[in-house]
């Protein structure tokens, strides 16, 4: 399954959390916010169709921050910072995604 879709599914099962994902997509850095099953780029336009993944299969995930929701840009509440994809995998597997 696409990593972005897995992260979206994770936030559907953990709606109190927000994920901030730093990734390289097609050679360009991006920051993607994932909350309650939806993704949105903070640096590039996001497709209006929610079925179009913001994080494609080829995205190179650099780091994932887990924050308490709702997301407050001026005062984010970090629960975990700088997780690698390998660090995130056990959390996804525990949720069955």
C-alpha cells in the first residue's frame, strides 16, 4: 500500500493526531499535513480530488512528526518528532494499516 495512504488510514484510526511529513517528491522537498484521513501539502498546490494522493508511491519520506490535534501552526503540540519511515512502521502495524 502507498505510504501516504497508510498514513491517512492511521489518522482515521487516531483522529486526535496530526502528522507532519517531510518528504522529497520528484526531487522537490515538500511538507504534508495529514489529519483525519486527508493530506494537504503545505508547500505546493494540493489536488481538489481527495483520491489523488499527495504523497505518491515514489515519495522519499525524510521525517514524520506526530502532533496532538487540532493543528495550530503558531503553537504545535509535538508528541514525537523526526520519526523515520522505519520508526513509523510499527505504529502503523499496531493500527492494522
